[in-house]
C-alpha cells in the first residue's frame, strides 16, 4: 500500500523518507521545490495546490495529478471527515430554517438533490465523477477513524433517501443518533439526503 500523505506533518516525514505516496487535499506550494527534488515515481497528487515546478516533476515521473477543483460546495479530495462545526457553520438556532440553508451541509445537499422535486440533480459526467471521488475520500477518512474497538460499537441508521429534512421522522432519527452517542456508540452517516 502507498503511504497516505494528508497532513503537513506527514509531508515532512515523507520528505525524509520518500516513497510512492498519495498526497491528498493539501496545499503543497511551500513544499513544491523540496518534493519535486525527490523521486516521484508511483506518487499521486489528489486535489493539492502545487507550484509549476512540482507539476512538471510529477508529469515527468508519470504521477497521477488531479488539480484543486473550484466552483463546488465540497472538496472532492477531502482527507478527513467533516466536523459538525464545518457542516453547520452558518447555523443560528434563533433562525433555524433560513440559517441552515446557508450551511455547508445544506449547500452540499442542494448541489446533489433538488429540494423541491426530491430528485437527484442532473450533472455533467465530470461533476458526477467528482461526487463519487468525494464519497470515496470520505470512506477512506472513515477507515482512518475506526479502530477495531470503535468499529465494534459503530451503528449506521438506514432509511429512505428521499425523506425531506423537514419531516418529523427526520428529527426522530437525529434524536435516536444522539441517544446512541450518549450510550457510547459511534454513529456513522453518509451525511447525504434522507434518514441515513
């Protein structure tokens, strides 16, 4: 397996012992010259900001390079799970409806699902691919989080993907998840539409 380089600390460690690696979701501009000077065969750069020097070295080494993608409400190459603070960044309990629609959680949902028709929004092939890469990145981040003990006490709530967030059952599921957390369970969610 290739080394996963998804933090600045891991970049520094890789520089002292370079080997085939996957660099994911990082700003590598200040490290570009140092990385470009190392052997890059077998490396991948997924959603990393890089300087031209590193781009040329990566191309010469036959590396897989996916640039940073602008214009999406989500980062397809995100190296770690979202925090509640990130997902509900604009939420105001005094103004829940309108403020929630400004949150990252809603913006990502709205980019995928039309809230009026409850149907998946049509997307170009490249956007659809980026959605799938995002899902794979989140699955990888989840694997990093779940050690065997945590995995044994993990719960996933499965439910209809087309249940709107304003239905009473949506709040019931949120309370169930909260109760499970209080009992020491890790509640897993795809963060997408519906009750899951």
